[in-house]
């Protein structure tokens, strides 16, 4: 998928893929416990079908429709009622689908399996907000977001830490090598300096340029070249990409904030507001 593919689009795709894991819905008819007031026949059918598409949050072997029929999962009931409310607010089918999928992921899916060992980090030593950023060094939007991440850390110096993960896209010729160049620089404690140089020159990358950047940063060149081609560095980059694939990531940049996929605007203003909200929220017990 192109780097501009929306986060909500990825959520809808992931939600649809869950259908393969769910058991077939048991019975026809509208959803028990959901008020049909204000919904026409087409909207009722759409919402019923939508509940058949996703895995029940309470039982991965069943669809949400099954759990609603059995009255066995309040979370599934809430999602169905939420969808009905969105129809009553005047949203169309596509908007209702996106809203329900967003709520499903926000409430029930946590991306807490990322391995942060040997992952470049900047920001607070003991962060209250941890951001995992997946990026591609030839993605123009990633270059802009990299600057935003730096500004965000400066705005919350004691509360926010950013971890950088590589997700080189096959369509970008030098992205994988750029990821290895940054990882190799990291072996000499210059990851972020190389990261910034690569993004600043992303329209003119190649093997010679990586060596030029390493020279500019005063790196030990023989070590840099050896590390860049080493199995250890290649495995680090592949580990990041594999984690992104497991999270059903299909484009860059993608952010996960405290284990939740962030799907709003990636402007500094939007991210500052979101982080501020996370910091103010009471921790769940």
C-alpha cells in the first residue's frame, strides 16, 4: 500500500480480515438489545452484517453477532449500540463502519508486543507516554513526522519517549539500506544524527551517500561499513518490519501511543492535544 494509505483504512482492512477467524453467525434478524428507532431497513441490515464481520471481544471463536445474540458480551452490545447511535446522528454507512472499527480497536486491541530492546529512543527516561514510530526513510511524510516527533519530545521532556522502528517499503529502493546505515551508526551512538541526515537528504540516497554521512559524523568508517552489512543489523531491521506486519501495518508513518494505534492527524498540534489527554486520563485499574 502507498505511504498515504489512511490509518482508518488499515483498521477497516484489519477488521475485515478478522472475519476469517470468526465462526459463522447463527441466526438472521436485527440485534437484540439494540434500539432500532430511527434506523431504516437498510441501516439495520448493514449494522447486523457489520457485527457478523468482526471477532467478538469476549470470545475469539465467535463473531460479535453471535455474542450479541447470546447476550454474552457487553462489549459487543456496546459496539452495536454505538453503530446505531452513529446512524441516528446522520452518518452514512462508510462513516459508521469507520467509527465502529475505530472504537473496536481503541477499546479492545493493544499493541504491546513490540520489542523495544536495542530500539533507538529519545525523550524522557521514565516516560508516562511511550510512542512507537514506524517509518520508511524514503517516505516524504515520514520526514515531516520525524521533525514533529522531535518537537513533541521537546514539548513534554519529562513525560514522552519516542522509539523508532523501521518499516522499509519494497517500492523504495534505498529504504532498507538507509535503515541499516542508521542502525550501524547507532552502534557508534550516532543513530539520531544519521537519522536526521538521511531524512534531510532522502531524495538523494545511495551507498556512497551513506559513507559520506558517516564521514560527516566522524564515525569509524571500517566499523560502520562492517556493521551495516552485518547479520546483526539486518536482523534488527527485519525484526522491526516483522513486528509491523504482525500489527497489520501497511503504510508509513504509523504511530502507536501507549500500545494503541494513533489514527488522528499527525500534526504537532493534534499530537500535543492527544498526549495531553493521555496524561490527564486516570490510569485504569
